[in-house]
């Protein structure tokens, strides 16, 4: 017995194209999905995917990832890696707006991650983000806007503060 979805099952879920040699864990949860899966794609257990999703060849989505393509779609080009506990949002609350509290305004936008880019553990990618090819996104980064190709983004390093405990 295999622990992966069959091509027939993936078609029934909503994918129109499914490449060869892809391994999509049976423990992946899909909600209202449409899109395509390239060759050699791997999606690990306990990932949640919703909306429009397009995965190029040789992509790897690690466990515990949330991908919501309901606000514009998510496109991962060939050889993109998404680290565990990451979240990709194409729709979010508009927290900066002065009207947000009263109107519940949201903002939308597609996500496009270009080829050979790797996102580390617990990366958050906001609506309307494009990440260029060959980028490395460090653990726990929050990414929005346009990131040029060949960039290395890292989160703030831990800092040592003087002890507040008096001896």
C-alpha cells in the first residue's frame, strides 16, 4: 500500500495536470483546489492547501505548510523548496488601514516564487509577493513585495541582553 495520492485521486481533488513521479502524502489536506502539479513534486504530511496552486517540476513542500491560493493563486516554479511550518497567503486582513477595524478590509494578490528558491523553516509569504530565482529565505522571515533574484534574506539574529537578575 502506498502513502501517496494516486493521479486519479489528485484529478478528482481538482488538479488538471499531474506530472510523473510526484509524491503527495495522503495526510495532505485539500480544500477547493484547482491547479497543476509538475514532475517529481513532493508534498509532505500535514500540509494544508486551498485555492489555485501551480507547482513546477521538482518542488518540495515540507510538512506542516499552509498554502492558501484563494486570493490570487500560488505559483512555484521548478525546484522550489518550502520549509516546514511555513505559510503562504494570497488573502489577508489589511492591518495597516485605519478603516480595518471597522470594515474588516482585506488585501489580495498572487504569490510567485521563481525557480531554485528555497524558503526555510516557518517563513511567511504575504499576498502579492514575487520572489526571484535562486533566492534563499531564512527561517521565520516575513516576506512581502518584490524580491530580486539571487537574494539572501535572513531574519534578525538573537541578541544578548544584560541579565536583569541581580546576584
